[in-house]
C-alpha cells in the first residue's frame, strides 16, 4: 500500500532522511519509532505528499507519486497530527466536514458520513457547534480522527496523535484507536517516540535514527534480536522506562 524506494530528503544543509527503503502492506499497522529529530515525521510527511523527495520514489497503492497525481493520491489518505491540527476559527462540524465541502459533496451525503464517522471515533454530536478551544484534549483528538476518516481513506497517517494528552486520557484514547484500527482494517502508519505505545498498536515497528530506518520487526524481534548498536541502546532505555512506569502504576 505504501512503498518508499531509496528516498532521500534534505532541508538546506540538514539531512531529513537518507536512502530509505520502506514497505507497508495493505491492512498493516506500522509504527515509526525513535527519538526527537530522528526523521520520523519527515517520513510521514513524504508519505502524505506534503513534501517531495530529492531522490527516490514513493508509491501509493502501486502508483508512483508525482506532481500531477499528488492531489488525487492525498484523497486516499487521512492525516492526523499532534494536537489534532484543527482550524481554530471553525466549529467542530466545519472542521470535520471541510474537505467534503471543498469537494462539493451533497449536504445529505455529508450529514450521513458525519454521523458514521462520529460513531466510529466516539465523538459526541452535542459537541459539533463548539470551537476547538472549547474542547478537551481527548475531544480534539477524536474530532481530528473524524476528519481524517471522512473520505473513507485507504491509509491513515498519524503523527504523535496522543503526545499532547494527559496519561489517563491518553490511555483511554489508545484503547479507542486500537479498536478502530481493528474494525476498519485500514493501512496505518503511526509516528511515536514511545516503544510501549508502538508495541500496543503496531504489527511491525521501524526504528528510525539519523534519517535512516535501522531495523524493522515485531516488538519481540527488536528486543530479542537487535541488529544495530543504537537499536540495542534504544530498546534498553525504553524497556527500562516501560518497566519503571508499570511498577509505579502497580
């Protein structure tokens, strides 16, 4: 469903990602994990067509992404960023329906789809007249998921979608998203710096550092058979942090 072949992207003199080869199968949930500045969000923006590679190619559902077809390919994707990326001057209803209205969907079709997506994302209809500033963190994230699902995309791209939430809200939304992914069976790419969160959501995890994908595997693969010194160190730190958190919770 998503394929990056020898993709490199630089920003001025700074390397974003270097010679990345990555494939994500249809229906798979893939997590991109690594520290801040590793290149995870750059990879996601490349997949979304928000930026273009300097070298290499990106294929979406078998079609090479070009300047001519980028708009049509974007319509196959739902994109959720940290804090939701909602327009502050629009109500929840207008945020959710903005792309459909831009595409001039009939009103009846918009209302029917709005009802469906709110149910999927567990967003209460009573909140539709509110503006983002009037919503809680969890409500904003649910609304951003409503918007991302509105066109029934084949692919969901999520960039640290839960990073701004408090721990209790985050735990609840995690459960809702996992149920949603299982129900919809869409292709999902999730960026996170949290290994435990990646293991909770993803079929496969790709460890990213220095603009490169160092290793891809299941959580158990990465723990038992790290193939790079950074992966070994990262897993050790993250596992210790996860175990400490678990002990504190217990």
